[in-house]
């Protein structure tokens, strides 16, 4: 059995390789038969490979504008190197190695075997994503990698370089038709042919009978044939690009909507924060008023207590007087003297009776006035104390109500604070379900 081998540079669409989106030439029912060898976040790969080298590079720089903040972003926006490269390998074509045939299953086993030692053969090519597709017409494998070199004399001592990485692995290039990349692809195809041999499949090298062609012309013809064999895969890239553009537009619209919702939530947070501060100030004022009223109430209670003590003394004096009424009967100064033998009625009245009566009237009047004054004062103080107690009770209830309101608002402000941190200070890239969940009282996590 002879089959062709195709090896070519891919466009590097990781979303396509992982089936984050599905192109029209993909059979979703067979996507479960795909094989994922590895898949890592490329930013994390850059941190792993280059962070230490970047720190060493920055430590040597005397000018801050020469320092590198993020090597990933530097390569992303630079023009000398790509962030990563992709190579695609395929055995046969849709006619002799169709995925739904036994030969297609054999191609899958061979490509899996080939991939097993790919990283070991290529120590300078860090493979972060590799997928074998069985949901298109012919089995093929996508290998995405970051090429790097160590001990560089220019820039970072460990940096991205496809030419340098392949050179360190022994592929020097040298001619226009046989570059480092072409040499490396040819070497990998040789490795793939060895694996095929173990499964009883020979490499069918197209066009080898044209001995009269120059090496350069022969290489060009080979590349044209390989491109023809992968024409279907390439034609599908336009559809994939269209799908990507539509998805980008939809994602942009959704992001804008989420940003607007996030802005509205931040505005609501600001208003709630202002309300919270106002209620807090009102609560502090009410608390101070409460303390003043309690202090004034305490003074009134002391006055009331003193007045009650005076009233009690008066009552006690009355009781003592009543208990000792006989003393007034026996005390000479409160007795009306007997008239003398020669005293006239007028003299007796003027000198004895009237003075005693006036004295008794004065005592009774003073006692009555003092009793009325103390009773009225006690009544007013008692009424004032009762009014103050009612006001204190009302203000205490209001303080408790305001405290409960503040607690509820503080909890809501905390929820919105967590949402604001999740949204970020510049953009609102949060799932719309999360936003709606918080606005309706959910956890929003």
C-alpha cells in the first residue's frame, strides 16, 4: 500500500483546531472521534518560557523605555516574529484515506504514533496545542508551537525565533528553494514515512520519475501537488474566516451591551453609596440626639426624685402633725388664754383671741401655698418626664429602623462592590447572566 504525505504550514486557528467554532466542512457527529494531544493557554506558555529571561534583560537596562513589560504583547505587535506557528500533516487524500474507511482509521493510528515523539524530536519547538481531526474528509493533524532559542546574544537570552530554533536543530537552509522550514518539513515527512512503514504503508513520492527537472523545479512541482491535495482543506478556510468574522461582530455587540449594563450598575452603586453615607450621617445625628435626651431625662428623673422626696417629707410632716395633734391641744402657745377678772370682752378679743387667730391663719396659709406650689411643680415635672420618655422611645425606634436600613444597604453595596471588582475598572467584560443575577438579588458569582 502506498500513500502520499502532505506537510504544510497552517494558518494557526486554535479555535478551529479545538472546535470552539465549527466550519461548514466539519461533520459535528464525528467530532467526538477527534484526538486532543495537548492544549494550553499561549499566554501561560510565554510566561513559562520567557519571564525569567525578560527579568534578566530588564535588569540590565538603564533606560526605562527599553524595558519590556509583556513579552507576549511585544511579539504580538511586532513584525519580526509570529506568536506561534502551525504545521499540518496528512496521509493520502479523501479518496484513498477517507475518515469513514478502514484506511482512514489506519491513518489515525499512524498520525497518533507520529505525534508521540514529535516534541522529543523538536526540543526548540514548544508544542502547546495539537489536534487530530477525524470530522473532515481526510485524517490530518494540526501542531501549534512556539519556536525559541537559548543563549541569544541579542535581546532576551531566551527568545522567539523560528529560523534560530530550526538552526539549533540542524536545519541551516541556504538556498531559495530549500529554506530551514522546507528542510525541517522534509525531515518530518521522512519520520512520518518510517512510522507508516511499521504499519505496512509506503510513502508514495509523486513525480520522482522526472529526473530531468532541476532540484528547484522539482521542489516547486512537489509543493504544487501537495497544495492540490490539500485544496479542500484550504478552500474551507474562507468559510472559517467568514464564521470568525460573524462571531467577532456578534461578540462585539454582546460586549458593548454588557459594558452598558456594567456602566448602569456602577452608576447605581455610586447612588447607593451616596445614600448610604447620608443615612449614616443621619444615624449619627439621631444617636447624638438620643444621648442628649437620655442625659436630659436623667436630670429630670433626679429632679422628680428630689421633688418626690420633698412631697414625702410634707406628707410625713402632716402625718406627724396628725399623730401629735394632741400636742397642739396641750402646747400653751397654741391655747386661747382665759380672760382676766377685770378684762373686758374687747380687750380679750384684741389682745388674746385675734393674735392667736392671725398666727394660725398665717401658718395655714403658708402651708397651703407651699403644698399647692409643690403639687403643681411635681405635676409639671412628671408631665415633662413622660413627654421626654415618649420622645426618647420614638427616637430609639427611629434609630433602630435607620440602623436596619443601613445594614441592608451596606450588604447591597458590598454585593455591588464585588460585582464592580469582577467587572474591572475600565471594561465590563462579565457574562450578562451574572449582571442580571446581581440586579435581581442573586449572588452574581
